C-alpha cells in the first residue's frame, strides 16, 4: 500500500497546513511539505532579498510553489518564521484507518503487515485503537457531557 492511496481527512491536517493550502494552494502546499518538511521559512520585514541565504531559500520556495505564491507567502508571514509541517501524525492516522478498514474487510494480519510495512505487534496495536472521532462521528462520551461520569 502506498502512501498516496491513503485517505487523509482535512481534520487530520494541522492548522498550519490548512493555512498553507489557503495561501499557496493545494499543489504548492503539498510540494513544500514533500520537499521541505520541518524547514523554517523566515520572511524578514524588508522582504526576502536581503542576503544570499534568504535569496536561496526564497528561490527554492518559488521553485516549489511558483513565484507569485512565494511572494504572497512571504508577505503574509513577513517578520515571522513559518515552519513547514511534516504531517507525520496525519499520515499515521490515515494509515491506521486504512489498516482497520482492510482488516474489517477480511484481510489477514499477515497481509496487513506486508501491505503497510508494519510488524504483527504494530498491526495488533493499531487494531486495538478506535478510530479518532471526526465532525461526522463525534465520540459518544462527548454527547453525554458531565452525566457520563455518574
């Protein structure tokens, strides 16, 4: 199973990724996350053209998201730094949902180990977990409020 076939929900994504998608578009955001995970993009108040290092970083960002989107990103984050998220948690949640769905569909544990590159212990650990609640399926306990304690 390849990572590209995993269904990543918008609720899985960190707020910084949702902002990045709004600023530079889906393709640009995915290109930055894929090519520069964990990188810090610093945008000085004077703009990106103030040192060779800043110019090189701006050129790399512009290459990934396009010149216009890079300028827009640098204007939005002017005077601050933006850390490109790596989305490991979102990918892990999507993988775990896919493992549970495959198991529910009848796939044996050995096949899940091979398909997802996990050990038997990891697969059983994932199968014991419950799916994380989404906006469509909130946890039952959340609906009961304090009365759920008694």
